[in-house]
C-alpha cells in the first residue's frame, strides 16, 4: 500500500498554497536531514486560508517565512516547578470554564474572547454563510480536508494538523468523513486542550464520541487506527494545555493521544515563535514519526 503525508495548516492568512506546501515539505525534509529517500516522500497540504482571506500574504513583506533552523539555545529542560505550575493552571482553567457535564461556563465571556481575538475561529464556529456561498465557513473548510482524505482513502495516511487545523481535523474525522482510515495523526501546537475548544467539541459531538457517563471527555476518533501523537513546545501559548492524554478516551483500537514535549526552534530575525509550524515539522521527534511511518531505517 502506498503512503502519503497530508498536512493541514493553522489559523491566520498564509502565503499562496504552492509556496506554503513547498515550505511545509522543506521543513519535514530538513528534520530528515536530506535523506536520499526524501525524493520519494509524497506530501500534500490542505490549504483553507483562501476561504477566509481574499488575498494571500505577500512573500516580500512576510514576517515569518520558512528559514532553516538554528542550533537550540540553552538546555531546554523543564523544572518540576514549571511543570507543576502549568498543570495547576490548566486544572484551574477547567474548573473555572467547564461544568461537570462538559458544557461551557461563562459562555458569553469566552464567545467574546473568540470573537474579538481569534477571528478565524469565530468565523469557523459562528458564521452561517460566507461570501456568495450558502455554506458556512466550517462546512467549506471541512470539505477541503474531507475531499483530500477521500481521494487518498486507498493509501496509508499520516495526517499532520497544526494549531486550528487540529480542530478542523477533529470535526472531519468524527462528522464529515469518519470512514477514511488514518494510520497516524500528529497534532502540533494544538489548542484541543483549551476549555473553550473542548466545550465546543463536546457540544457538537455525537453520542458515540462521548463518554456514556457524561464525563466531560471525548473519545479518540474511531478511524485513527494506529497512533495519535501530540507534539507541543512548553513555551507554545496556544498549546498551553499540552496534556491531551487526560482529555481524550481511547477508541476501540486503544488509540489515544501520546503527548510529547518537543523544542520548537523557529526563529527569524532574532524573534522566536514556539508555535510556528516549521519548527514542529523539523524537530527530531517528528522525524522519528515520519521515518517510522515511511518504514525508513531509523
């Protein structure tokens, strides 16, 4: 069976689709350190930025283009106190924003936050139509990924979802296209652990996707058959709740998120961005996942 890597990008406007696909593939190959087999790597990017943004970003004024990584600074070790503080913060956020049944407390406040600070997410969840289309942005975006997965349904698929792309992936795998088998899912810089996002997912979930005891936990999509790796940088603010293993139950294949802390080394003109996709795509942990999927010698 042939194998393909499919990626889906995160929120915000992007360079044009062909350029972004080249950069994603270049970052993956950088992590693989220029292996000769790299020419055999089949990669396709699901590009949905054009649904919400009329004009792609100009390459000449782009603030964060793809650039090759530089050596990591410092040891990168996380102290026990840092880890405890992060875990404690996430526990308190859940208590504040989530009811016992998984519904959202202070829904007006969180909708206000989404509406004013995360425009793409607001359009995705709240707009009923977009432009001349009678379909909602959510339907249009999910169809992009759903059609790509369907076209590659006879291949073994490694799906990489960055940031908001992991929210779209969840919707597609559970509602729009639950039949296409995904060998391995990799979420990078994912906000799926945030209370506001989990509540939205829980409210739209099918009964079979939720714990029957009404515990506010969702089940891993049934069509992920081998692995779900969740890669997060400790300094990535979007992935502040990086421990998805505690938020998702295993599916019938006993697959649930395997959380892996990595170091995202993206930097451009001395400005670091621990959420940037390129740093995740080239990290050593991603390279191991890709090699394992492609059956390349480790």
